[in-house]
């Protein structure tokens, strides 16, 4: 009984020592085994691990991709238009030893604080090298990639890999919104006036071209009409001349009828003559026409 009573405390102590020498690493974590603050072992695989009891300690770190929202930051692009920028970064611990040496016992909280400063500095540097139109545009992927690459280089010494940086909001400060909107409105009105002026100029050119085309077409049509009319008159004169050569009396008779028809039109001028005028004597009228023709 005495021997059993002595072995029981020894077994309890041995069990406690055995338990304190074993630790478990979750699949979402990685662990460091420290001895007096110095790294002695890196446990990257999930499962059981062993350490020296009472001498070595185990510190675990998250092995997942972590998110870091940055505080609102005011930046000044190349055109001196101040902008308020919000962003977030996604990062991961890739080197536990460097990470532990860089942040010390503070762990992830210290890492987030230092990474926030690194990301903000990268945002200021990149956005300060481009105009505000590039920052406010819909496609800001090249700018975000530049910020990510710059932050990644700076965070490498912390044992951290910056996976991505995204700009979530890029707005003007409240005091600048009214002035900016007024300037944008004035610019758009000026552009609209320029477009209207260019449209009016183009319309004037089209109208001038159309008017010139109308004049040219009308002149050409009149010229062709005069040519056709002249050819028709020549043909008519030829026919009249041929008819006169064949029967002079019939030709004289036709001309007399044409003269009577033209002089006796309705609403024509009045004709005042003597009763014995040649106008009423057909034979004498024909003789006068023949004499006039000769």
C-alpha cells in the first residue's frame, strides 16, 4: 500500500509532463516552438507535435488568407485634386520565423498595424503619380496591381505576402464636391457648345454643297433644255421651209390663220382699223404677207 501510494504521485507527475510535451496544430494554423524566446521548431503540418515540457512554448498563427481594411486616406493626385480613398488588403503569413522576428510577441495585431502603414504608403505613392481621372475611372486594375506589388516588396521583410489590394471607395472631400461638380458641369457645357458649333459648321457645309449642286444641276438642265428647244425650233423652221417650198400659197394661208388666231385671243389688246383695211381683205392680206416675206 505504501509503495502504491508513492507511485501514484509519480504517475500523475509523469502524465502531466507527458501531456505538457504534446501539442496539437489545427489544419487552419501553423505553430512555432520557442525556447527562451528563440525559435526551435516550425510546425507547418496539422496534427500532433512534441516539445520539451516547461522549457519550450508553442505559439500558433493563422495559416489562412487574412483581410485588412485600411483607414480612410486622403491623397493628392498629379492634378492637385484631393481624394479620399478606402482600401482593403488580403495577406498571408508565409515565413513564420521572419514573422516572429519582425512582430515579436504582438503577433497578428502588430502585423496588421505595420501592414496598414505599408499599404497606405503604397497608395499615396501610386495615386500621387497619376491624375485624378485615372483614380476615378471605372478600370483601376493597373493602379491596384501597382499598389499591391509595392506593398508586397515592403511587407516581405515581415514574412508576409500581400496577395491583393483593392480600392473600395475613391471620393472627393465634402468641401470640394460642390466646386468640382460646378467645374465638371462647366466643362460639359463647354464641350456641348463646341459640339453644337461643329455640328452647325458641318450643317452649313452640307447646305452650301447642296445649294451648289442645285445650281449646277439647274444650270445643266437649262442648258440641255435650250439645246433641245433650239434643235426643235431648227427642225420646225426646216419643216416650215420645206412646206413653203412645196406650196407657197398654203404656207401663206397658214401664216394668216396663225396671225388671226394670235391677234384675236380673248382679253387681248384692242385693234382699231378702217373698214377697208387690208386686215379684213383676205386676198390683199395674203399679198401683204407675201410682200413682207419677200
